[in-house]
């Protein structure tokens, strides 16, 4: 029972460490993004907000602030007729939420908003480039929307397998440590082999699932 408690505590500590690292990274990039905005460096601000969104953790305030910041940049850029910057901001916002997908897809409403604005701005660009073709903009809009709304994202089954592999990797590592070695520095070959193989199998499952998801 004591070994089980130790393993459980170790797992909790790992998750706490990961969560803290993600939050620290997100807050750092959020601070950098706002600093760049204060300096008028919109390009670097978008890049910093992008990195902030990739430090994703459910409920993280920096993800919400990055989403608000990118949308604000996009709308201000469009108001200034800077279509390229507006498009980049919408695309970064969209990819940020898609990049955070695992079992569920966060930011569905925001993604739909991004799809609409990206397609609309692409249509504006095409229409401006082909003023002689009255239907060019509408055609570009429909084509872009078809691409953007096509079902994409990680495979749910492989994502679940990745989670199982990750948890298994941590658990079997702890079991190997506590079962293969005794208090007096004894080494128990049988549990070492069993939990060592389980550890390798879980790690392999984790890596393979990540590549397939």
C-alpha cells in the first residue's frame, strides 16, 4: 500500500510540475506580447501570442488573453486596410486552438469565427486582384470555406492511446524503482524484467500514438 501511495504522489507531482511549467511559459509569452504591442511591433506581438497559445492548459488565463489579443490585432489591422496582418492574426488564432486539441476541441466558436473572417478576407484580396471578374470574390470565399471547414485534427483513438501510454510510462517507471530494488540495495530480477518491459512498451505506445494522432 505504501508503494501505491508513493507512486500516486509521484504522478501528482509530475503533473503539477508540467502544469507550472506550462503556466510560466504562457505568462512569459503573454508579457512579451503586450510589451511588443506597447512598442508598436505587431509582427512580434502576433508571434508571442502564438507561442502563448501553444502553452495550452485548460482554464489558463493566458490562452484567453492571447485569443482576445489576436482578435483585436486582426480587427484593427483590417480597419487600417492591412489585410495581410489581419489574415495572419486570424490564422494564428485558429491554428492555436487546433494545436491544443486532444480528446476535445477547445475554442470551437472562435475557430468558426476565424474560418469566416479568413475566408472573407481572402475573398476581399481576390476580388481586389481581379476587378474584371464579378464572381471572383464569392468563388474564392466558397473555396476557402470548404478548405477551412473540412474535418481535420488528431484521431481520438490514438489520442486516448497516447494518454494511456503516458500514464503507463510514469506508473511502470515507479513500479520498476520500488519493486526491482530492495531496502538493502537488493536487486530483484523478475520484477525488474516485468516492469522494465512494461515501461518500454508504455513508452513505445506513447511515442507511436503521438506520431499517429
